[in-house]
């Protein structure tokens, strides 16, 4: 029996909430997280293993969604939890030299301020990415539905430094069997352009023949690299 066979039952839907299937992993992740918070509030030693279990559930959830950076962050949390667990049992906890107490009002104020700033810093750029990524979703679905969240998660993985927007003017429509909606091209160009401007993204419009568009794109990329963008060092050769 492989690891995938063991984990497969956790990925199956347990219930449906607002027409969205919720898996065992999501339910157990939420439940263990809530239990961990309750145990922390009561300064109970069991908060550490429950917290580690919560991190494991989220590793499964994030890897399934392709959010590998978020999954890797859970490894950091597990490491910190293991250190906290060891510290508590070898010199921490109630009645020891390492006091375990409730958060003071001053500390709550500082944490609240840091949480607001951090949330804004993480949320705004991601919302910009979501808004830009869901233009095509609007085109074919007519709005945003439950699947928009999944599209947003995929969009968050990309962080481009330059966007190339093909203008509908000066570029002939070519029906290759896949493209459709020639009459919607002005609307699509306008929506993409509006979101790029609104989110402060660097972009250029390209128009004309294939050769003209390629020349403009290559020149824009060369100018971007000339301003200091470097590639990562090459990977070592395998022997």
C-alpha cells in the first residue's frame, strides 16, 4: 500500500457547504486548529501535539491545491512547535522558571496592529492577482462563482514583472478552431487594461503584425533586464 492510498480517504468529500464539497482534511484541519487554540488559552501541554497535527493536515491540504510554499511554511511551524513542546517540558510551563501567562493589554494592542498591517500587506497584492486572473472567468461564466477561489489560488503562484497586452486594434482576428468571441475583443482588452492600471502593474500594449509585436516584446524584456534583473545561478551538473 502506497502513501497515496493511505491519504486518499482524507481527500474525499465529507460534506457539502454552499454547494462546495469539504474534504476530511479540511474538517480535521479546522477542528484540530480550533482545539489547539482552546488548549493554548488554557495553557495545556497538549496544545503542542494537537498543533503539530493541525500543521500536518494543512500540509496535505496545501499540497493537494498546489500551494507548495504554504505547505513548506507548515514545516517551519512544526519545527517551532517541536521546540516549544520541548522547552515547556524541560523548563517551561506553569510554576516553572519560564512563566506561561496570558497576553497583556499592551501586547494585545501591538499584536493587533501588526496583524492589521500584515494582513493588508498580504491581501492587497493577492486580491490584485485574483481580479486580473478572473477576467477570463467572467468572460465564459458571466461572473464569479465558487470556482473563482480555485482560480485565484492558481493566480497567486505567479508574480510577473512585465505584462504584454495584445491590443484588439491592428491585430486581425484569426479563427484557429479554438478562439471565439471576436465581437468581445474590445471588451476583453478594456477589462485587462483597466485591471492592469488599477493594480499598478507594469505593462505595454503590442499591436501590428507578428513580427512587429515580437520586436516590441523583445525590446521591452531587454529593457527590463538591463535595469538590473538577474537570473539565478545555474544548478550544479549531475554526475
